[in-house]
């Protein structure tokens, strides 16, 4: 020993430091599978990549003399033998021949259904009682009719126009069969174009709800406050007086522009008037406008709010002076809507089967654009589609309904973009007392639920707020893919190469629940980098729909178990993993069958998720890990199903069962 120089002793110390972690805390692990499924079987043990690198480093230390090299090799062999013995002792009680892979796959699917049901009940969205009975009846009738697989833009269109507060949105909901449009007893609720598919018999068509067309004979302030129910002060505190007055003055013209676009692209126009209020000067002006500019189209005059058939004829007779044949209807009770649909379909004609055979629409992912008010959601939608699809205004709460728009990306991929209303704090919505805003927020949450990818928009200067975090938490719990859009990036002064890095660190820190979501910086008003939103959303959707092969999943889990074993309890118990499988996509859901789910603490579950992400990807989508207890007694072939204990199902986010 005394003949060894200082460099040799240094090398030996380094070897011992490399070797010691292997023997102390890096035992190998494996997943045992039945021998009958050879294509899914795994090796009894596997060394992690990092352990192999350590052992390779040991072998490569040639500076140590031969006698110490032989000592190292003996220690290495002892370590390997110890690892193998540890693996065998951990799994010595597991009888892999009694594991039925098919049965485990069925149990995994059942576990996913149970968790999805419990989560949907926990994240229950308040139902709207308006027209529930009628909606259920129309849904049953729709299921019995063969669906026409034709894209929305190829269907004939029917627009609904009229002055404010005549029941256009209620009629829209009646025709499409649901509570798509917000219906409250105040004028000017609908502003943008709202599309919905409707059918009558063998004919399917698109119905377009529009905002109220107003005769601007009063001052802009009177129009906004009285006819549109829009406050010129609430939600506009940070806007200069000149900009506020300009936004107020432009709002009626922007609503009318949206209605004009709907009329121009429609084959049939339903002109709605109020039978209880009687003939109005605005009705006369709208009728003259339709007759003068759209006489080549089919125009149907619907006299709404005629609940009584006997009084309805008397109420409708007043509107003959408009130059159209009036039809008394009631959008709320459904009176006369059958005759209305007969007139609509007679003008549209029947869609031939030959027209739709080669136009089958495949899966079209939906992208919901959500965020706080006035962060630029509508501007992003308009920049993406290249037109003024929705009204953009500094007036807080301009967007009310969830606006669906079909969009085709640069690579030909089709998307359905959903613009939503701004989501304020629940306390702020409740204190305002606005039923319209409460329904708008409800629509936004419903849009998140029916979407595939959510673009969470934040304002660059405002950065992250508490409300942004709550919205992000809702997105993660709904299991939706997500990308973070930092809008109004041009407002950041004195940007340099480090600005983006510092800003991203701040976003990751404050939105740690979405640390897997990509970040896109854009300026929607100027159209800068908005195309990157679609590119990122497309990649997120692909990751959300990806399914790992069994070999890849087994390799990832092997490496994770080999590098870090489940911790032991004070009583010496340790969790054991019998089988794992990916049971679902959108979002990717993995089910782990273990001896006892309580033996896998929350920290270890987060570690397993981190390993799955680092080794297998899944950028931009949440992944769910379900841990299902399966004790040895359950695997006995002679045990009856009735005597089996109820399995323990836990999720990585539910810490009650893991405590």
C-alpha cells in the first residue's frame, strides 16, 4: 500500500465515491408479467442507465494498478449480486403466473371510467334550467336520425335578424336544440355571430344568431346604456376618456356589421319581430333594408312571443304592412316553429346523399381561447382567421357567447377555434349582479370542457395574476392540452435577448401547475407570431393523442424503478409494482397495479410522472397516473369474485388515499 503514489490514491477515492451510490440506494427493479404473454414480458431485473454509466466509469479508471483493479472488479460483482438479490427479495412473494393481462386491462379501463366520473362530478358546471325538457327530447330525436357528415362551411345557412330584445337567441336555441346562446331579459346580449347546426326531417343546415340591429337615432351614450345594456364606465377605468367614447360610438356599428355579414352569407333570412310590443320604427327600417338589398333571398317574417294561437293571428296581422307574410310563433313554448322550419326547408331544398358521401369530416380538434377580460382573445381569433370574426373593443365583457369558428392551418389541418368571454373572479361576478356575465363565464367553462387544447392568454405587462392561476388549475383538472400565449408582447419596453428567458422563468414559477405547457409570445393586433399558436396547438394535440408502446412504457418504468425505489415504511413495508398500462389518451392516462397504493407517497408519484415526461415526452398535455391496489389474495385463482375486496383507486393528485 505504501508504494502507491498520491495520484493513484486520488483515483481510488474517486472510484469508491462512484461505486458507493450503487450499492447503497440504487437497486434494480422489474415488472413481473405472466409467462403466457411473451410479447409483453419483461426481464427479471434491469440496471438503470445511470448505474451502468457509473460501472463503466469504474472500469475506465486505468490509472489504478492491477491489484486494485481486481479488487474493484470483485466489489463490482458483489454489488451486482446484491442488486439481484435485492430484486428477488422484493418480488419473491409475487406469483406472476396468476396475473391475467386481459383482466388487468379491463380493470384499467374501469379505473379510468371511475376516475373520470368522480372528476366530472367534482368539476360540475352549473346547469341552466331553461328548456331542459325540450333539449332532452330533441337530443333523443337527433340520435335516431342518421347524421350527415358534412363540414359546417358546406351546409346551407339560415340567419336570424331583428332589433334587440325580440327573442332571436331564444329562437336560435329552439332550432339548434340546446342552450347555445345566452338568453336573459335584457337587450343587446348577443353581439357576435353565433353558429349552430340544426335539422328538420332529412335536411341539415347552419343557423346564425346575430346581435340586434339598431336605429341609431339617439346619442351613442343612450344607445349603449338603454338599448345595449353596456355600461360606459364599469370595466373601463384604465381607459382614457377619448378611447372610451370612441369605443362606445363604434359598438352599434360593429354589431350591425356582424349581422350584415351573417345575412350576406345566408340563403334564408328569418326576420324576427315582437308580437307583444307591436310594430316598431326599427322594424320598418330593417324591413326596408332587407327588401331593398336582399330581395333575391328567401325572407321569412316571424312574429315572436305569440304564445296563444288565437291571439297570435291578431298580433301578427299588424305586421302585414312590412311587405312580408307574417307567421306567429313562440320561441319559448315552440308554437309555430314547425311551420317555420317547413318554410325554411322548402327554400333550402333537400341535401342529396351524393353530395355528402365524399365529404366525410374526420376528427377536428377544438382550440378554446380563454383568459381574463381584455387580454386580447378576440384579437387572436381575428388574426388567425384573417377577418373580423368577433367584435374587438376596449369595453369590458364585449364577448358574451362562446364563438365557434372553423379554421384550416398552413399544413391543411382543420381546427375549431372557440373564442370565449373573459373570466373574472367569482366574487367579482357575484358582486356585479349581472346574470349575463355569470352565464358568459359558464359558457367559457363549457368551452374548456368540450375543447381539446386550451390557449391560456395572459397580458404581457400584467404578467400572471391569481385569476390566471385559477384558470390554469381548471384547465389541468379538466385534462386538456394547454399552451400559454403571452399577448401584447410589443408593450414590453427595452426588450433584449435575456427578456424572454427572465419572463419565461417568471411564468413557470407562478404557473407551476402548467410547467409542461409551451409558451408562445405574440402581438395579435399586428399579427405578429400568431401563426405559432396554431403550430404549438397542433403539436400539443399530437402529444395528447399519443399512445406509448408497451416496450417503451416498460423501459421507462424500469429505468425509474431502478434509479429510485419506492420508500419503505417504518414497519419495513415497500410498494411493489405488478403491472402498468396506458389505458386512455386525451389525456394520456396510465394505470399502475401495485400491492398497496398507500405505500406510494405523493412525492414518489410526482417522481414517476417526471420520469415519464423526461423519457417519453407528452409536452403540452397533463398526464394522469392512477394507482390501483391489487393484493396477493386477489390473484388467487380459487377466490370468487364476490369475495374480492373492493380495489383502492387513487390518483396522483388525490392525496387522501396516499396519506
